[in-house]
């Protein structure tokens, strides 16, 4: 009786998924080209985290698109989400060991680490989306998947001969440049190398998205992102022409232009901000025993650099909290991740942290004393920073970088991309658990604080930076005009305005 109920439940669940699939946009009418030939040598099925039978599921009538979607930019098909599997298996054959393991993935909000069977080879430009739009059926390239108990590479779809013969059969161009960037497709825009330096951590997510979804490649950019241990190395690398672009606090642009930086540069700086990357997200996080500002008297707090960046934000917060210079000590420690770790090792009573690096300490009992925007108002945090001389000589490359970066941020704010965004986040930060990664990504996409849509620079946020630097920067200067430190012409071209 129980087996009969399980079968009935599975059939009912299959009808639910079929209905969902039918509601999706219909694919173009199928065509009937010759199928891709079978692999000449056997390709054993890779070991998967869970046993999965396409034969069983296809036999129930499930269409490929029910479980496999094709998000932008369309190169690969995604694996089914854990929640999709649980639509059926919350009630079907729940006592089987594999389904119990599936339920554990769902409970911990982890993605199932499926092993991809078919992989696009290096040097090949290929997309599922164009082939789906042309009416190519899944079975044309992947064979009789519905007959497989374990998915394996049964066809020779990744062989160039298969691609060429299929294109020829359809009357589609099989020229080299269709699938390979060299030589014809690269003559107009060669892969322009760009050197970018930034602080390590999740705030680099738009750069990872632009790389992993092909936005940089589409702009013919070869972007190398290097981590910096602190703001001094970042600024010096930019000044010495060792890096082209820096992702840095707007305060660093102002500080070094005004001769108020932590270190004196060997050149006359011509730094400027060309786009906004994030706003707000600055938090004062303290030890569990610190209940208020008075508890910080006589204590040491960690900063990146005493004279620049968020150190001035910290000093202003402490001042508003009733502490004056001499009531506490600041120590230069370096990048945000380093400070977060030092705080959790109880080496300091507090520090300034930026989202999402405050999440781990707070989960361990460290306290957020305040947010910068709550006491200081709007605050411009990360900007795209470069040298005016370099930008003038590399205008086209900078415009393409801005276009890809802003489109990556726009992509992140689209709810339908959230699952893939978390996957990209975890790919680059594999030590972050899946559930924590979702929290991190959500925190970076707030309406009030987080990444800046369209690369906009926040005027009020920049004025807050200037106001604090006018008061606390050394030597003292009255700074009131953000236009001295920005040039939005490149952004306007990139955004088509």
C-alpha cells in the first residue's frame, strides 16, 4: 500500500512540475536536424553527490526545462535547485537514504554540488540560448538522456566535427570565427588587459559576476583583479602605474589629492573617481563586553590607515559618542578582513567593518555599536578610482570596464539572478557556507546601503566625506566641491547618455 501511495504522490508531483513548465515561455517549434553522433569511446558517468535517474524522471513526463533553466548570459544550463527537487521529494520516497541526504541539503539551504558532465572547451565561444532559440532540442546534442540511469557524456557534442557537420546540415555558417575569437573576431577589439586592485572580500561580487557571466569578455577585456593588504599599497600601486584601476573608498581619492594621505607619494597625484560602486555599509563593531562608547576609553581600535578611509568615520563616530582624541588609541592593521579577524581574536576592542565582513563577528557575539549612515547621513564608500592621465590615454578601455561593471550590478539586482549570484559568490569564497553566502549577497543589495545601481556617484554621500575630512584631515583644509575629485564623462558614455 505504501509503495502505491508513493507512486501516486510522485505522479501528482510530476503533474505539478509539468504545469509549471507549461506556464513558461514556449520554445520555438522543433526542427529535425541530424543528431550528434555517439562518442566513439565510452565515457563513464561521473560520481554525483546524489544518485539521479533521468530515465525515471523523464519517464514521468518531466520536460528538460522544468529542472534546467537558462539564465543570462545563456551559455550554460543550470542544475535544478534543491527546492525544485523538494517540490516532489518532500512527500515522495522520503525514507530512501538519497532522499534523506537531499532533505539535509534543503534544510541547510545548500545547493547540491552536481558534477557537470558536458563542458564547453577552452577557447570556444558557445551558448545554449542561441541554439534553443533556433529550435534545437536537447536530445539533438545530448542524445537519449531519457534512457540513462546515470548521466554520462554519450555523444560527441564537444567535438569540433560535430559542430561543423550540424551547422552545415542547417545551412549555418561554420567559419572559425563563429566559435573561436581568434583570428577574425579579435581584430577590431583585442583582449585589452586591465589591472585592477581592490580589497579582498565579498564587495568584489560585481567584478566576479562580470567575469563569470562573460560581461568582461563581451567587452573584450582581460581583467586581472589583485588583492591589496591595505590602502597604502593600493594607492602606491596606482601611482607607480603598477595598476590601472582601484576599487577604493572615495575618501582615499580626496585624501591623496589634497596631500592628507597616510603616506607621501613620489609623484603629483592625479587621482579621480569615475563611478560609484557602493554607498553606506560602514559599521562600528566592538567586543561583546563593550556596551557603549564609554567602554572604549583607554582601549585600542583597529583601522586600515589612521589618516585616511574609514578611520576618519570612526573618529567622528567616537567624537559624537562623547570621546575625544586621547581617550582611545588607533592602530593601523590593514584590510577589512584582517581587522575582522583581529577583532575576533580579541586583539582590539573594536574596528570599522564594511558589509559583508561584519556578519561573521556579529554571529559570534561581537556587537554593532552603530552604522555610519545612522549618525553621519549618506556616505559614499567604494568608487572606481584611477589616474586622469591613464584614463585619457585609455578612454575606450575604461568605458568598456564601466559598462561591464555597471551591467553586473544591474544583473545582481534582478531577483531572478539571485541563486546564480550566490553560486558565483561561493565559487570565489568557497569557505563561506551556502546559507551565509545568501545573507552576504542580500546585505550587499540593500536599497539604502550596498552596491550602487548604474554606477551613480552619491552627491550627498560625497559631501559627507568632504565635511568629515575638512574637520579631521591633516593639514586642515576646507573641502566643499566634490566635482574636483570626479569625472562622470566616462560613465555617461558607458551608460549611453
